[in-house]
C-alpha cells in the first residue's frame, strides 16, 4: 500500500482520490473547501460516445480537427475510447445524468459531428458531478486537508517525495510515495475569466519549480460567450448548440461571414469573430440572441443561466443578452504521458493542470471533464508500476519540439515592485490575450521582469498565489513570443497564418 497525496478537489482530484482509496492510503489536499473548483462551475457537460449512431473514430476526428494540428493522437485515442466506460462509472458514483425516454439525453456543441454531450441538472453538470464525488471521497479518503495551500513539491534524489503545505497551523511537510496533481488551471492570469478565484495555477507553478517540463502553455482558450457583466458569468456553448445566434449591435448575424459553421465554429474562431465585431462597433459587447428558443425552454434547459440573467435584470427569453470573450481553459500545462506521469518521477498530473496533448491548440467543447476523468483513472492504475526513464515520452519527444526554452529567473532586488494581481491580470489581458504581437509581448515580458513576489517569510495564501501567477505569466509570454504563427488559442497579428512547420510543441524547463 502506497501513501498517495492528491492535490485538488475538482473532478480529476476527486476521481483520483476515490479510486486510489481502494488500494492505497490517500491524503487529499485542497486550498478551499472540498467542493470549490472549476468542476463545480462547469455547465456544458461531458463529451462521450454513448449512442449507437456515433463512433469513437468520429469523436477522435472531431477532437483532432478542433486541436488545429497540435493534438497527440495516442492521447486522443485514449480519451475517446475510454470515455464511455467513465460515464458508466460516474453513474455508479451516484451522478444522475439527464435522460429522455429513459436513455441519456445528449446535446450538440460546437465542432462535434454528433450530439454526444451528456448533462446533469440541465446546465449544472459540474455541480451535480462534484457533489456526488465529494460524498464518495468523504467516505473513502484516509485524510482530507481543506483550506491548505501546497507551497512546494519536495524532490529528493531525483524523485518527488512529498509536499510542503501551508495552513492555519503554519508550514508542514506531508510525505508521499506518489503525488497526483489535480489542482486545475490558471484562469486568474486574465482580467476577464470564467474561472473561480481559486484558479491561480499553483500546481503548475509548484511542478515547474520542482523541475517538471511544461508544454503548450501559449495556448489559452478564451470562451466566446461570457456575460458582459462583472464576474464574467459563463454562457454555455450548449446555448448556441440549441440554436441561439450571435448578432452585432444592429441585430445582424456576423459569424456566417466568418466560418461555414457560424456560431458552432471552433471556440477560438468564434471568440476572435466576437472580438473583431466588438472592435468594429467601438468596444460594445455583441449580443447572444436566444429568444427563438422561448422563455419556458430556456428556464428548463438552462436554469442556472436563467437565474444569473435575472440577477442582472436580464430576460434572455425576450431580449438578446450582452456577451464578451473571457479566459476559460488552458490547453498547456505540465507535460505528461498517457498515464499522467511527468518528467519528475513520483509526480503525476491530471486534469487542466496537465498537458497530455489530447486538446492540442484548441480544446474541443466538453472534452475537459472527460479528460480529467479518463486520465485520473489511468494515473491511479500506474501507481507503483515504475517510472519510464523517458517519461513523459509523449509527442514532443517523438516529433521533436519547436523550441526547448529555459526560463531564466530575473535578477530581482528588494527595490523591485511587489507584483499586484490586478495589474498583472490587466497586462496579460491587454498584451498576451486573444490577439498578440511581438512588441506587446516583449513589453509584457519587460514589465513582468520588473515585478517580484512578496517575501516568502511573510506570505499569506494570496501572496503565494500572486507569486505563482507571476511565474506562469512569464512562461505563457515566453512561449507566445517563440511561436511565430497563429494556431488555435494562440493568435499573432504579426504572424496571422498557420505555419505547417510549426506544428510541434514548445516546451519549457526552469533554469536553476
């Protein structure tokens, strides 16, 4: 029996903890309460082939197409092939998916060739899934640490052996035979984000400091439709899948002129189409028109969105609502193989914290929860099975990386300004957001190097988070500078075309 430390309580962490508890001693660490994660806020659903009219091959093809030439096909095959069984496992864990005439109800989302998105609670799939898994973990995990911040991953003799955790009692060490990082993405890098406040990239930053290789960090997906109000409440892509359309300030549809799939084009295409239209109309948000669906249908199919609209005085069954793009999902992260193994022996990464290569340059809608579940199972199955000498032995080693970047530490002095999160988020949104140029990226890097983290001796949770965001902002900016083309979630105004010779990953390691 191994001692397994699981970090994070989204679907990836909860699945990993529940599965590992069958054979191992499990300690779960999460910096908020057990139910607070990106999973809880996920509206769209889970993509999986659960219909006889659909095939795994078509799901693979749709995923590869959306990934803009950057998907690693072995990871995509694993994702799509093992997905259906994972849906059955969630049912066994107590997740009650929506049904129609006794069978699983399936929805259609952008870039999918078939309706294959299963939902729970209408637009509350994440909350329903999280709730069922939280109850399971409470019964099975050996030890649960809530409101505990993982400051660093400890490596001895080239192997991860535990974590330094900060909580109300101070800093202490938790030893581990295996560590499964499932701490989510870094949506708080950007001023406008659909992510909750806990998504500050702590796991990616800690792994990077511990020597783990990162990949694809320049690819950040901006969700096309967040409500254009404070908080950027997500308006699920499933709304467009049901027939809602995007219109400009004059009520005219514009996506038909941009892409043959119009509102159901890949997310990066729709997000940039919205951005272009907003610029043309002086920065005003575009409008999402769902009025043709009717108030009754909207309130039943999308109860959470209906409630949110009402809280802002909007009746989306009768009038279009204002929307804008917002940072949503990070395709890049800690490089792993198809069992979640990183370049640091003993350290696994699953979910948004990881880069398996399954999403490529642009994640296919509703593949994120699926990836979290599939690779969490696989990581647990690999505990105690040894560590390949060439892990993560994935596509960036087979095809050869476009660049291997060593990120140097800036020479900070105590006179350097301590980083301010709002200033960092604004800089990233303006210079390293939906559309990028060399001059803006270089200006961002200069500014990022002028900031320093707070003194570690006096850090509170937010100070640790800010230090992690500063480190990750530099990795994203460095990789965005290196990729001189436009592809998926990375768009360069000065290199607007896709370059076939650059269909290879950019990897980063931290220079000691």
